[in-house]
C-alpha cells in the first residue's frame, strides 16, 4: 500500500517512480521466498526485517535503499502469489544448480533467524527445495550448515 501511495504522488508531480526490481528479476523471486519464510509465524517483525535486510543487502550487493525497495517489492509479490511456482520457475530458468542451492541456503538463514525452525518453515523449505531441484540430502545439509550443525534430522 505504501508503494501505491508513493507511485500516486510521483505521478502527480510529473513522473512515475521507477521500480528497480521487476517481475522478471530473479532477486525479487528469491526475496519473495525469503519474505514468505520470514512471515510464516507472524507479520514481518522489525528483528526479522533487519535480518532480511542484512541478508538481501549482502547476498545481492545492494545499498540500504535498494535493499529496502527489494523487500517492499518482495512483500507485495508474496502477498499476490498463490503458490511458489511463480518464483521457482523464474529461479530455475535464470540460476544454475549452485545458484538454486544458494537460494535454499538463504531461506534456511531466514528460517533460523529466530532460533528455531517451525514445522511450517520446514514444510515450505521441503516444497521450495523440491521445486528448485535441490535434493532432500542437499536441503538437510544446507540446514545443518546454516544452523551450525545443530539442526535435527527430519
């Protein structure tokens, strides 16, 4: 909603606000998956948003403003999505196997940010990893690596 208001005022003063991240940007697809994981248990809390901001900023080499813009676009994309296919199909087209594993790793980093992994987060991770062609063994290994080797077996 905030984006719509900003766009409305930008149009009033003489120009449409330029969006840096469009629907075909793999970073938007990846960030929407991260937002989905970050909001499974609750709304996007400030600590979760801060963690998400730092992760997106570092992984996509963005400045603070661009990272915030990407998060806002990702929140909107996640709210509009009816399933994960919209995001995973783009990631499958654009990223190689290593890149897709990296997205799953980023999702685990988001999931463990609060110190525990809920059954809902675990289920989403399984479904998304499967859609991205990341095997169950790789998914579990990524979980262990991100959690520092303390994550339990499935």
